[in-house]
């Protein structure tokens, strides 16, 4: 790294706190970084600050999961509550000014994050990006925060293979699996999960009619179809499962814990570039990921069992919430046929 790192910062940490990302997908990508920290600093306590809604997830850590609610709390107050708790190092994964301010207010001596957004003075050290933003996978951007330690040990950070990970404790899935699927789930990965929503916006959503065509083909092949998502996706789920005997629409009926349990037992997950996509990756389930306005090179699922479909339109990736040109061609013209064909080859006989 071009950034000068204070020699004392490179000493072995005595206790670590990590500010995890706010978006579910980024948080799950960030589990690769948390795993790397746990492995590099064995025996060192590692606490993780997570959005309160995701505190229920079985995230990797070696200490506490510390909930933070942006609607009722402030980064400064959260930072002050961390003072005097013995942390030597504070890793800041989000690129925001507010997350760096939280680290600064904590008084932790070594606050490691990327410079930018006028936050360099809050960090110690403020690292320079190894590559231009969004030019490499987000997981490698996070792993770059460990660059000074890996350089010190002569390790090749770019050669490390990141992998998202949700460690499920024994009995966790059985406790949280939706009742409607408890019986068939126990029989062994006998259903396909479709997640048609994307919290970021419609520019990441494959058309409902494409999901419907896919669900119908899977149903004809004798596969159980389960649609999941938020309450606002309920009508999408109804349209997808209409007339398909045995298909379930669980949109609005499952929380994040139930979604983890549901996906962990799925024979296949088909989704947009969303939190559910990264959840399937962290659980290492067979999956098909559908990309439109975003770039798989930056946010593809960290999963050897993943298959990515994208059209590479001339106007993408635009990273917009809604199509700036109004045609949504990147996803609308991503035909169901090849997706269905791949899905049938991925499912067990």
C-alpha cells in the first residue's frame, strides 16, 4: 500500500471491533473479511457492529454482535459507548463518513478504513485503495484493509480466495424453518426458492413474468416452488405461483432468520443481485444469480455453486435504482429459457 502505516498499528491486536456494512448483501460479503480476521488473529476477541435487524443472523465472530439502529441512535453515541472497552483496532468496512465518525468517537487507537468522503482525518491509518472502486470484487476491497499485515508477513492478499460464510449452529435451521416447509425440508433439498424482489430497486429485478415462466417450467418438471420476499413483494409472489399446485408464496411471512433456514435447505435458489443472493452464497447452496444494472465483477456471489446470468448491455452497469433510459433491457431481455435449462441441470434427479 502507498499509505504510510504507523508501526504500532501493525502490532498484534489485543481486541478488535469491526463495523459491518448496512446492506444485507454487503454484510454477507463482509463475512469473508470477518473470517480472514479470525484466522489471522487467532485467540483475539472480535466483536462485530451490525444493523439491529441483522443481529439475529449467525454471523462469524469471536465475542459479541453489537446492534446499531440508525433510526434511533447516532454513530457518535454508538462510538462513545465503545470507549474504554479495551479495543486496540477498529476496522471500518462501510465507505461512509458516518462509519468513520463512529470509529473516531470510540477512541480506539487504530482505526483502519479507506480514505475518501473527507473522512481521512478520522482514521488511523486511512488506507488508499489498491484498485479503483468497483473494479474488483467488493470482498477484495474489504480484504485490502488487512493488506498492511499481509504485506508484513509476505502473504499475497490478491491470491487469497474469499468466501462468504454463515456458520449455522446445530439445530438452528430446524428451529427457524417455516412450518410449511419443515416436513419437505427434512426430506432433503426438495424445493426451489425464487426471490423476485430486490430492496435496492427495480433496476435489479428480473421481470415477474420471467419468474412466472421459470416457476411453471420447474413445476412441470415435478419441482416444489417456494417464493419468498418482503410483504411489498406479496403480489409478485401471487402472480408467480398462481395455478401451480403445491407452490408456496411466503412473501411477507418470513423474517431474516426463517429466510436463512429456508435457503439452507433449498435444492436451488434463483434470485436477482440482492441480499438473498448473497445469503445463498454464504450458505453454499446451488444458485442462479440474475444481474442487470450491477456488475458481477464487483458483487457476484462468493460461491463455487453459483451461475451468473447477465446481458452486458452497453448501458450497464449503471448502478441505478431504476433504469435511467426507461427500458430495463438488461433484465427484460434476459430470457427465461437459458435460466430454466440451467436450473434443471443443477437440480438433483
